[in-house]
C-alpha cells in the first residue's frame, strides 16, 4: 500500500495506457477465432460453425499464395537491404555537417515527404515516370534516349516501390538515429581527434558502435512486419500490367476480404502473417543478444 500511495500519480497515468491497449489492442483479439470458423455475419462470431484449420489448408493449397508470398518476401527483402540503412546513413551524414542552418534545412526538407499521403505521392510518381509528360522521360529524351513506360513494365515495379519508400520516409526514419548520435559523449570524439583520427575513422570506430543498440532494436522491430507490405503505397501504384510482381499478400487480403467478403479466410491469412512475424522477432532478438553478449535486444 505504501508503494501505491507513493507512486499513485504514476500508476494513474499507467492505467490510461493500460486501458487504451486493453480496449483497442488486446480486447479485439477474440475476433481471431473466426479464422477457425465459417464466419457469417448473420450468425455472429460464436454462432458461426467451427471448421478448424480448413481456411489454412485452403490458403496453402491456393496456387496464387506462393506467388503472393514470393512478391511480399522479395519486396520486404529489398526494403531491408536498401531502405533500412538509408536513414542511418542520412543521420550519420547530417551529424557531420558543421553548419547548423544547413543541417536544419536538409532535415526539414527530408521530413516533409513523410507528411504527404501515399495517394498524392503515388500520383506524383506516376506523373514523373510518364513516358509522354514525365520529368524522367524528358531527361531521357534530352540525352537522346527513348522514354520508358516504367509503370507498364513489371520488372520496374519493385525498384520503384523501394526508391519511393526511401524518398518518402528517409528523413522521418533518421530522427531516432540522429537523436542517438547526439547522445554520444563528445569527449570520445575529442579524444579521437587528439589521437589523430579523421572523420571516417571517428564514424567507424565511435559513431556506428555507439548507435548499434538502437540499430539492433529497430532491425528487430522491422522484422515483425516482414510479411506485410505498405498497403497504401502498393495499392496506389498497382495496375493490371505489373500485377505479376506487384500483387502482395495485403492487396490479396483487400480483394478477397473486403470485396468478396471472405472474412474467415483472410483472418487466417492475417493470423499466419502474425505468427511468422512473432517467430522472426523472437529469432532476431535471440540472435542479436547472442552476438552482442546480452548488451542489445528488446528483452
């Protein structure tokens, strides 16, 4: 009781957070049971007949599933290889800028695309890549080449998704790394300068190792959504020509679940994605803790 009275204000604040997560995060989890039922709206969740793992069997026997899985995995792999390091590199570069005014100008400029919706961003991308009126096409023609219909060729879809993701979120993603760099003890860099270390050596020997725990945590969290693509981005860039390489699990769930009303089937897909994400997070956290000898990780 003494502890409760002593930390009453903090516990009260915690209750608000607990209520939020309980009502909006944990409470709706009971609906996952429809993945094991033949859900019908008129019968409700508990009144619908139980079918066990039927929807999971249907999912794995679906010929389109492996194409969707391949597209999703490749897109997320490319995002992990190219998009994940981009904010780290930007933060390190900005940290080396000596002019604070120029640094703030670049930061503000790079943050702005994050606040633009994917509907507008995708429209701009499609316009810029247009072979008739797009800026890219005009530049190609200026160099004597023939404009390419990028959005009409399936092999260009994945690079367009990755590059547009980097352009939109690199600034926003760099905030946490920039804060981690700002927390480094300046005496470390001052000592390195006295010892004759140049900028590159200070980045490699001091800056990157110092923010490695932050990088590890963000990497672990990013693996949780490895089977999820940015739905808003994909659905606005997708067209019948690039379906073969651009159609992912999330767009399939949208078509089948919301347009064809197969709620139980798509709930099974969502549960499968969540379980894979959980396994990846646990595996990545275990690996990071082993490599860092328990110094990094989520728990």
